[in-house]
């Protein structure tokens, strides 16, 4: 596991649990206690956690830093695969339309869609360059790439042109990725333009399915783009804290644990 990914998971765990200690983190991530102390020192300098004796507590700050796309693709790969596989059941069975946003777990899902037999009546709309290229390699799939400005760090199309197009479209289901998920802040991400596209997809879809690995639970990014009451399903992995899953369920969200 890369240091950036380990630190992101530590930040999420601290936000969910409120407090973490060095010994437990060392065992969980199979690294030395000194490595964990360095991780906590970095997170403390960034204002994400607050160092205390033997560990750290949550600082409740909003994250703004995005990892490069290639780093995100390499992180939590087994969890993303399990989540994407579980998401396949929410595709329309015969005909219909599907929104796919620019999340990396959504990209894994797109690869599975491309390689599995699908109804030619299904239409896919995405703002992700990698997803559009991947899906369009299957000539039987109907794929629409939104127009607009490309964000280099995520390879996502954003801006007024994309939003005007989405305003005219409706989807049976939207598969949405997120940088973070909390009860108070809902789904959030670092960039306002990307958040606007995600929000439009959520608004214009009959069913909203969120693909979110457990490292993102409990974290908050700067821009909230969807409240919990706008979501139908959250698919996460087996490392999701039970208390967090129970709270989401009590608030009416269908939580699926991908194995």
C-alpha cells in the first residue's frame, strides 16, 4: 500500500472512530509503529488529525487535496473490484439509460460492463474520458461523452457545456463516486466544478447508487454535492465500520457490503 493511501485510510478511520492509537494502526496496516507516527505527523501538519499521546484524534477539518489519477487507480484495488461487481446488479436489465461519473471505482465498473454481454438498448452517459474510451471499445454499447473542459488531475469533463447537456437528460440509474461520505456533509469532493456535474447526475437520475470504499467513510472534502436523502444505495466494502453502516441504514440508505 502506498503511503498516501494508508494516510487517507488513517484519516477516514480517525474521523469515524474519533480516536486512533499507534499500536492498533501498526497492526492493521502491517507497518512499524514509527511509520504510523510519521503518518500521523504528516496528517497533523495538514490539519487532518490532531496528534495526542499514543495516537491521534479527529480535527474535523475539510480536505482539499486530491491524489493523482494513477495513484487513485492503484489504491484499494480489491475493494473497488468487489464494489464494482456488486454494482452490476443495479444496471437496467433490458433498455434504459445510465449515468457514469468520473470516479475510479466507476471506471472499474465500466470495465466490467464493457466485457459482459449487455442489451444494445442501454445508453451510457459519462463525463470521464477514460470511461468513455473503455466503453466505446465495445461497438455494441451506446456511449455519450459530455462536452466541456477536461480537468487534468481526474480526466473528468466539467463546465457549463456539460451541465447544460445534463439538464436535458434523464437516467434510470446514476453510478456515482465520491472522495468522502459523512452523515452531516453527505457526499463531497475537492473541486466545485466536478461537484456540479456529480450533483446534476444525482438530480436527474431515478436511482442513485454510490460506490464508496471504506477508506472514504467519515472524511469530509470541501464541496458537498449530494445529501444522504438523495441517495438510494451505498455500496462499500467489508472494512466499513459497523456503527457507520448502522447509522446510514437508520437514515434510510440501503447499504450493501461487497465481499
